[in-house]
C-alpha cells in the first residue's frame, strides 16, 4: 500500500482557523502574529503540519472564502511580511505549511470580476459565467447554497452571473484557458514562497453544464431549486484537476487535499486514486444537517470499512472528525455533558488509530464543544442565517428556527480558541469577533497542560505513539466483527508490530468477547486513564483502549 508521496504518512495536520485562533493586537480578530505566538503549543503537541484556512485579502462575506486578491494578505490578519515570518518559524520547527485555496469562485471585489462585469468585450469577460436573461428573469431556477437565486443581474452587461454560493462569490469560468493560466501562475508563486501544500476548497464544482438546464429538484421555500447535483463531479472537473496536478502538484511534490462533495465512496475515490493523478487525499463535504440527522456508530464503521477497501491498494486517506464546517466532534459523536472528557479521548483514540493522515481541528485537543447563541443576530455564519430564514418561510416559530440554526451552524466550530481562564479565554484583550463559549473557564489549554490526565495529554500521547509506531503509520487495518453496533474493534498490523483498539460509542457498558483480546496484549492508552485505565473485558461508557502485542506475536 504505497501513497504517492511517502512523507505524507508521517504527518499530523493541525487546522488553524486564523480569525479565531489568537489575536495579537486587541481588535478582536485572530491574526498571523497571533498564530506565530502560539507555534510552541503546536510543537509541544507534536504537530508537524498546519493547514491555514484562507488568509488572503478578502471583504469577508464568507470569512475569507471570498478572495479579492490571491497574492495579498487580509489586512486584519497582518502583512505578507508576517506570513513570510510564519512560514519561516513553522519550517524551523519542522512544521509544513498548507494553504487553503479557493478557486471555484472569487470575491465580486476581485479585480478580475470588476473588469469582467464592466462590458462583454473586455479581456477578462469570460473569467466568470455570464448568461442572458430568460423571459426577463434569471437564466434558470437554480438556488444559491446560501439561499435565493444562484444568478445576479449586472446592468453594465445586461446579463446575469452565476454564483453557487453567496452573490459576492461569483463562480470562476474554468473553461477559459487564460483564467486557468492565471490560477496556475498564482499557485506556483505561493509554492516558490515556501508553501508545502494546498487544501483546495469546493473543488468538485469547476465544470458547469453549458446549457444550464432547470434543476428538477423540489424548490426551496423561496422558490429556487438546489442545483448541486447538476454541477458536482462532472468529467470536466476531473480534467481540470488533472491539469492542475500536471502543472503544479507533481512538479513541486506538494501535499494536496481536495474538499469534495461525494455522494459515495466510489465517487470520492475518483478524486484520490493514485493512478488518476488528481489529489493525494480528499475531505468529503457533508452538509451538517445531513450528518447530524443520519449519523450513527454503525454507519461510521461502514464508512471507515468502505473507504479503506477502496483505497488500500491505490490511495490514501484524510482522517478527520471535525473542521471549520462541522459541529464540534465531542458534541456530535460523543457526549459533551456527563462523559465529555472520556468521549473526547475516545474519539481522539479512534481517529489516530485509523490508517491515513490525521487532521486535528483547533480546539479539539482540549475538547471544545458546540455553542448555542441566544439570538440569530449573534451568529456570523451565512448558512445558519439562511437556515433560520428558510424555516421561518415554512411557518416555523422563531424559537424552532433558532434551534435548527444552532444545531447546523458552522459557528459551532468557529468560536475563539480557549487558551486560559482569563477574560475572552486569552484569545483577545478586545471584543471578540464572535462570542467565546462560556465554558472556557473550565475548558482551556492552560488548565489541561497542567493536568496529566487531560484531553490535551491524551492527544499528545497519541501523536507521539503514531510517530513511533509503524503499525499506525504504515500498517494494514482489519475491522473485527462484533454483534454490538456501538462497539468498534480494530487491528493494525505490519511485520514489526500489531496493535488492537476497542471503542465503545455508547453510554452503556459493553462486553468485549474474550476471544478478541490475546492474553499477552499490553494496554497502552485508555480514555479512562484518570480512573486508573483498563479494568477488564467490560468497556465502560465511551471507553477506548489501545493494546500492543509483544514483538513476534
């Protein structure tokens, strides 16, 4: 089982959401100097790669995922000199730098769009997707992801432009060779500045059907119909990704991660199978409401098995339970109340036991939880606000609409990092851009670093184990059959060693079949380490245990 780049197997990637990580100047917004000031935290944890959510210049309609200049830094985050220093400081610590890159769309304030919208004859006219009105209205019935029509009228051209996301995020026209050259030139510029890889956002939508047919999907309450199925994963998109690989990814030997909308494992595989020469690994995007409503331990186990079988001979995996678009993992998959610490450790132990490259989203190393703001006005996430509006249109009460928005909001993952118990959790001396979770007095980095049995020290032990265990970084995976849906029993093996792990996804004790634990197995880590560790063949609620077999067995 050989990945395209063997060094990928040794990475543990930490995702930083810069706006919420550390503010250095008291304006309430995290910034690059703030990140630099916290790099020792990452080194202490054992991290050897960071993924930065976008830091490019942006008007922030969608928190930096609307880029107005790909080769400048957002002024709120600092300067290009600050970025250069961050890259230098990371590399001095042996930490690779992975940039988030958004090339499905730009900001409507990007100079390309400013020129494109000015007339039908300018040199950048075809950098975006323009269509004539149909019967005096939008070209079709497509809805934007953030609500309303996916089309916006521009009087200067007498045409509509297409935006799958916000109207301030016009989709780029990848069918334009000149546009592609500009994007590849920009990517090469960043690589030569020291970037070690890219996580490419919303990459499965590049190719669009030229006839733009009406969507057959049932309309939303505002009358427009979802169109993702018509633009997602088209053959032309895969062609554009392979061109990107030939021009940038392969020549510069950089790490590449695609964020893709994949309906199943087979579709996901088309982005990452080594022989297809697209991405090294992929992060599938699942709408939060879908995952919240459909998740179960049994479903998760099946997905792990399917993805492993699909790529074990010809690919590699991005392993994650959370990121900036998802609920906090302990709130979604665990129990963030009675079993908060134990279930947070269990999730960490399962994730780091799986084959692939583990991703740690900021704050997961201390078990940060979801937030429930008391008013929709306190939310920043446009998706949460759209959910609220759509529910009101269906006749839901404001209380019902707010509850749904609270559940699906991406702000759950975007509240400021909780560093200590001082005001605003040590994130800022000013007013934070987004409210701090009130539980920061209990859940914070400082207190957990001082506690040898904390979630933080569990992560630190897992990362250290992964770096020294050939079975975890290179070994095969076997998922053992057990009758309980809530019990995961996994085996990682290679010629040098064999490890077993047991994970109880339930609030009830579960018995481990005696035949599954060799007598010589030695417990290495336990989610109940504070309580003395593994006690026998009855797993307590959310208990997780990792065993090693003696050499030669």
